C-alpha cells in the first residue's frame, strides 16, 4: 500500500536528497507521464515540451507538495499554493485576475490552487491520484479549491468530476485553453 507525505517528511526520509535533485526527478517523472499519455493518443496535455520544467518544480517544492510513496519510492505527486492564482493560472494583470475571480465566483481571500498532479503509469487507476487530492483537500478546510485541466485529458476530467469538483468550462489563459474545476471544501 502507498502512503502520502509532504515535502518535509520526504526530505526526512531521504536526507541525501536536495530540492534541486527532487526537481530534476519530478521533471523526469512528468516526461514519462506525458509520453504515456501520448502513446494512449490522449494528445499532449501541456502546451509545450518544456512545461513543466525544473524551475517550476523547484517553485512547487517551496510552495508545498504532497508525494505518494510506495516502499519509499515516489509514485505520484501534487503541488498546491494558497492565494497565488495570478501566477498559478498565468493571469496577466489585476483586471484579468479580477474578471476571472468574479466570473468563477471565488472569494479572493480564501482559495487555493492544486497543480501538476501526476501518477507514474504503472500506478494509475489504483487510487493514488484520488488519495493525493483528498490529502490536499484535508489541508484546506473551508477553502475554495481550484484546478486547471487540459481539455484533452479526459481521464483527469472524469476523476475530478467523480470527486465532486464543479466543471466550470474551458477558459483561455496565457498558456492555452484549460478546463477550470472548483470545489467548495
């Protein structure tokens, strides 16, 4: 059985691991997952080959992450941040931010965003992604949770809908069109 830990616990268990090494490893994991999605003809779920990159993963590690471990090996992860939607969703200015938050009806003082959920292919379909999301939700009680999903990633869209996230439709962001999901937690 797998377990969910945060970045602090991960580094306690792996004292020789540093943030940069972890960021590179996460980058390699994402490449593997993207390759698997392409092989299943789900289309590339990211707007470019260099997204996400090591710099983005370092930022995620610093903001907060949860990791799914099996026998202390990483099998999945999700990142989160509180109150940083302008950067997280690539909103270009205050007006775009205000318009978006009004459109999706979210209190600008009480929300968090989840990002970059992945589960390595051999562990997909075993509840790992769901467990990562549920653990993230447990850390943000009484908070609106937001998540973006590529419109091509049908398995992810189905999973969020099963987890009672409201599909708010597709929105154009600076980095492409993405489906916005929302849950009042």
